[in-house]
C-alpha cells in the first residue's frame, strides 16, 4: 500500500511538469535536443545520424537512461514510436530488469518469447515490459532481449543453455518462463518451479520450438 | 493413526492426514480442458496448482511454416468465439512488417467486427458462468441472444464462428448492402436484452451472496501478477489498451472503460457485462462515423515478404490485452510468431485467488478469471 501511494504522488506530479520523467531525467532531454538542433550541419558528415532524423524523444530518453547506467553492457537494438528494444548480456539482464522496475517504473511483463537462432548457436529470450501504474508509460513496451548459449544435443536443465530468472523482480514471468523452458530448453536459474506446463509429462523429444524440431510432413 | 503414547480420546490427527488432493479436470465440465490440482483441508483449499496444456496445438510452431496470409485461418483457432480479436494483433504486426497502409473504411469495419466478436465471446463465457453457478436461465438467455450477433457476423464474413475476416491490408470483403441498418437494429435490441440480465442475474441476491467477497485479488497483486483485461479492471486498475494505446480508429470513437474496486468474483463477472454495453456504444458510433464507401483491402503480392526485424502489437480482446510478437527474416513465412494471450497471463492469479477459499467457490472463482483454456494452451 505504501509503495503504491508514493507512486501515485509521483505520477500526479508529472503532468504538472509536462515532462515525461522526474527531475533527474529532465536534464537528459536537453542534451538530446542539441544534436537535433545542430542536425543540419552534423548530418552531412555522419551518415548514421541521417538514418534517425526523427527518433521519438521520449523513447530515446528511456534508451539513453539504460545506456547511461550500464554502458557497453547494454545496446539499443531499436527505438520506434512506443517501443524500445534493448539487448543485454546474460550476466547483466537481472540488473537491467531491476533498474527498469525500480527507476523506470515498469511493473509487469506482458510476454516472454524465446527465439531460436541455430546459425548463431544462441537462443534469444525477449521480455516485453509494460507499466500499469505510470501513466507516461502506458503506451510503452520495453523489449529486453538476452541470449543463452545453444547446445546441438540439448538436455534441458542439464546443459549450458541457462539464463538467470527474472521471477524475483517481475513475479508475472513465472508461467512465461516455465513455457520458454519446455518449448526451447532454456533453464532459468533461480526460478522456483521449472516444471513442464503445456507439454505432456512424458515428452522426450527436442524442445518443440527449436528450429531443428520439424513438424511431421513439413 | 493414533499415537500409542497418548490416552484414547486425546489422539491428534496430523494435518498431513487431513489434507486431501483433488484433481479437477481435465474432463470435468467445471474446468474445461484443463486440470486444477487442489489440496483441501476439510472444505478449504490450501494449495492449488493449475495444469493447462491438454489442448496445446503448437499454433506458434505451425505459424513458422505458413506465409503471412495462410497463417490467418489457424491462428484464430485458439479462441474461435473471439476470432477477430485474436487475429487483430497478428494482422497489425504483419501490416507493419509488410508495409501496408489500411484504408479508413476497413479500419472502421474491423472495429465493428471486433466489438461484435467481443460480445459474442462474452455471451458464451456468460452462458457457461451461469451454468457453473447452476443458473440455467443464464445459460439459455446468453446462448440465445448471442445468435443475433452471430447472424450479423455471418452477414459480414460468411462464417458463423471462424471468420478469418481480418487480413494484412484490411478485411477480406466489404459489408453487404443494407448492413448498417440491420446492424443498428440488432445491436439496439441486443443492448436492451443484456440490460435485462441485471434483474435475473447481476442483481440477483443469490449470485451476489455466492460471488461477493470471494476470490479477492488486491490492486497490488493484480499489477504484480501482470493480470489483464476484466481481471485487472475489477481490481481497480484502469487499463484498457483501446484507451491507452489506441489502434486503428479507437481514438476517434466515444466510449468509457469500466473499473470496479472490490476485486472479487462478482466484480470480475460484472465487468465483461458492462463492457458489452460499451461495445454497443462503440458499434453505433462507428456505424455513424464510418466512410460510406471506398476500398476495404489493399492488394497483396503473392507470398509477400516481411521486412527484417521484429514487431510487438497488442490489442484489447474480450479477455484482456492480447499481444503478438512477430520476428521476420525477409522470408514469406514469419521466423517466429509468439501470441501473448490474456488467458495465459491471468492464469497465474488462480492460486492466489483460491487458496483459503471454500471448495464450493472454486468454479465461480475460476470462471470469473475470464479464462479460455484453449487460448491459454495455444
């Protein structure tokens, strides 16, 4: 109760400032504005600046905040209207998620998707974070992607395909992570309950959403 | 059983011996293709473990083998009563990847179809909720009134339930002649009918005494567990994707969201019913604002290829926010399609609602989650 009330207070303050972030971050849009103001001169020299002439400022603010705190541990994969994509290594995904919850006010996970990349020998797990309590974030989705090592002959739970669980930060990932474990064989360390969820108990084949599991007749 | 050191009459029964494990489902009519493993101490539930997966069909895997258009008929199968809404985020995502621009008229028709479908779904859900509570009138009435809207959708799409109506670039076919008048008449009658449900069901003291103050989900828990839709709004969080992140033409339409604060089974069962009245309002407004003529569909190339990248789209379905994450690698088939379905997201709340509750309240609490087992399993 206490925490939610204090959240409400901060939320109420924000519209008065007419700025998306609190005082600490309101300094940040200022450095962003400078490059846009000087863009006509800079853009001629730098080709990457040309590609992103109209990056949405609010979304860029979120991405910059994460980069500022984590440096080269996190990289921006895209900034689109209402969507920010961040790529992090498996060692820092837990810290970035904690930062997203405590500082950026994301409060739950919409979806957790596992994507298999056999060519890279990696499996990507993508968390889509969203917020109910912060009205400035109601349109936003933060896409937090991290990758686990992929084994050719998986033994789910007993091979190197492991990631830290975010269950202690976002309780809402509980069933999603169970699903990713059974469908792609990514074991989540620290998850209290890594049992099967949708697949039958006696499933002994490859994790079915891996690309080398083929549907019969296809 | 009794300990030999204690005199007769003072034997203490261990809690472990009192607790009984019950398997509810998967064939039980009160669970619907899923199993809930509950442990009961007398009449009270002390542990609950939902076990979905009995109707898992691998929709996400199937989507990796078919192109963006061929995916449409099978992706709506997880919840055929809400088939327009489950396709909606997929179609929005595919449009972004294929770079298609939808015409204004198609957007309005999509909204009308999606709202009609929301009502069709909710009526079906309500019918089963009625029979769960032993209220057979509440089974007959929604099942009958639902036909009105199914007729309308049949006129629009040609199919009663599995419409396959939305396609990337618009909708499959235009409305039939004179649809607006028929739709307005049916929707007005439908709204009049559902208002009568108040007397027989929602203001019924028996329903209220059975569902009020049972299965309470607090506001903090609703947010922490990431619940969505009617479950979230019954716990006092005003979050509806149609309002917060309007897609297509929802930002031009006039409607309200329904929020209740109590977070009990009664609130969760009342919100979908109130939402249906808002749906009627949306349909009437959309019929008025809709462009009366024009193209409804962009011509697609055969086997269109998606742009490199990923997209996450979400919409508000009959049960809550429904997200679709599509990864494309410049091939006609999507590399990965992930459906983040509201039933799956709300299921996590079930143990929190049932523990400490009487076993007799289990069916009403479970179905008040607005849960559709087939959708959760995909």
